C-alpha cells in the first residue's frame, strides 16, 4: 500500500493513510500524512478508502486491488506475475528501462537498491509486480503481461495447479503482448546474479523489454549490471569468517533454487521460517525435501501473516519431515528465530555460509547471527 500511495501522490492525488506500526516503507512517504495508531481514524468525508488485505476484515473500503487496477489503467504497463521470480524479474525490467532513459514508474513487492526502493514515479512505462494469490491479477489490463512460471503456492485460494493455470490463461487472453516464462530458454549472457532461476528471470525480463520496444542489444549490457532485489540472497555481513545471507524463499521450488545458487564450496546452514499455516500443512514434506540440500537446518514456528492458526500445524511438521528425509542431519525445532540463530552459530565454522530464509520476519535474525558469530 505504501508504494501505491507514493505513486498516487506523484500522479496528482491527495493521499492520507493509517497503519498500526511504523515500518521502513513509510519513510519515503514524507509528504503524506500517515497516522500511526492501534485503531484507524475516521476517514475524511468524500475520500475514496482503499484497504490493505491485512485489514479488509475489520475496515470498510475498497480492496487495494481496485487501486492498483486504476493505476495500471493510467499508463502503458508491464505486469509481472507467476509463482516465483516476480520481484527480481520486475526489478530487472524497471532497472533496464531506467538506465536506458525511459523514465519508468514501478510498483515492486520488494526493495530494489539500485532503483532506490520498491516504488518510483517516472513518466514512462509502469512496471508492476502482480499478485495471483487472491485472483485479483485478473482485473489488471497492461500492455505487456509476463508469467514467469506456474506453481501451486496459495492453497486457500486454489485447489489445484490447474486452477492457477486457468486463471493465468483467462488473464493473458485479454492482454495484447504476452510473455510466458515456461516457453523461454534460460538466458546465457552475463549476469551479476547467481543461479539458474535468475537466468530464467532474465529471459522473461528481456522478452518483456523487447515487447515494450527496447532492443535486446541495448538491454543486455544493462541487465548485466543488475545486482538484485532486497532479501534475494542478500549479503548481510560477515563475522568470524562466516558469511550471513538472507533470502525470501518460502516455497519448495524457491528454496531449492536458492540453496543451489548459494553454494560456494563451503557448508550451508539454514534458519528457515515457514510462511502461512496452509502452505506448511500442504507442503511440509516438499519443504523438507528442498531443505535437505543444506548441511544444517533450524526451523522456527510459522509466520502467520494473514492466516489464523490451524490445529496441529507448526514448524515442527517440517522438522519431522526433514528428519525422515535426511536422518542424522544436524537439525533443530526452534520456535523462536533467536533460538535458531544460537543453534546455528554454535555449529558454524570459518568458510561456512549461514542463510536466513522465509517470507516473514526471519531476516531480523541476521543481526543476532553476526553478533553471535563474532
């Protein structure tokens, strides 16, 4: 919502807002009145009220998806969707457009340091990271649509992978220019980012840029300079000759790709925080299979996000499954991230990499890990 607010204000709207806590995302909204309080204020009379999905059950107003659909309708837009790689691919596209002088605007689901944040308000193409988790992507009408890949990741919305594919097919049929990542070969040129998954992301980005009128020969040397989005194998520091990294991976396919990319010859120790009770219940075994590629793992309790707890569902489901998949592996059920950090710090040795992983707040443990390793 903070990125939507920034763009709406830059495009001429009068904007106010509310949140329960102050977050780093609010720091860039210095010219917008944001009230921080436990309860929302009474909205000014006559204003349009848009509500984040996190508060939709308790605050009346239009869903945030309607505001995004309106913003997309105001510009030539490129919308990037898919189960994995959306943030990086959207970041690649916006970065190339900016560096090539096309003055893009962007709304991306993570921080992109080279762009100065998760949102920008240029006058050119609008680059958007779409969201299929609640089916609202179907309302977006961009000039160019990208689907990086298809996977079953949101079990409270979709009953099968076929339902996800049906949603994307329905959406893409209404878009003039379409890029499907599963039809592209991995990009073979120079990249600053490691991992086969990023070569697939790059292939999607280049195809989208071509459909937006950017020559591939112009885009490729710029793309080689892109260093990634925040929380995507982000280096947090080094202490005691042990490097600490952080990554947003929370689905088995993402975890497998990230662990493969993070290997550099030393051991890899992982602090994993499951995200959503529904995902943990449905994918505990698959999560364990992906995590088995690490050398030691500590698993915290589930980051609940928008969900209510489910009986019998906790991070221990992943731990039990991992103990079956890889018996004897150094493994711990540590409901708190702090305890997980201590478990891994005690086992780390020079040359190792420690990786905090998950879509919740496990990244906060990176500072503690660096302190414990010192």
